[in-house]
């Protein structure tokens, strides 16, 4: 694991790198991002309806194949969503888009 990967692991997507508490909050619900440029980050899905979370996400990042582009993450079909709070599911990297 390189330094960038260590910096990202366990952090919540969208929190600043210098945030004094970039980790998850115990009362929130998260999806773990697996693979791709945001591997190891947690995505806060607490306020998303189940149907919205099932559609996957396109997340802005400078680390994608196209800097300033988006990394695409989707849940695997049939993979259950665990009851929350905490990490309730995984989203897998499926590609990048400009």
C-alpha cells in the first residue's frame, strides 16, 4: 500500500484531507468503495433512499483516469445491504468517465 492509499483508507469521501476527524460517524450509514482510485474510502449513503443507492454513483475525483473526471462505483447485483448504521454495503469500481 503506497502513501496515497494509506491516506485514503478509512476516510469518508468528500471530507477534506486536513479535517481533524475525517473518519466515519457512528450514527451514519456508509458504503465502502472497493477498487479504483477511491479504494478504501467510505461513502456516506445515510440520506439516500435504497433505490438511489442501488443505482450506484459517479464520484468526482482528480485521481480517476481523467483528472477532474468521475469514478464510477456500483453495488454488485444480489449483494445484500446490511442493516445500519455503519458500513452496510460495498460499491465496486466499474470505470471512469471524463
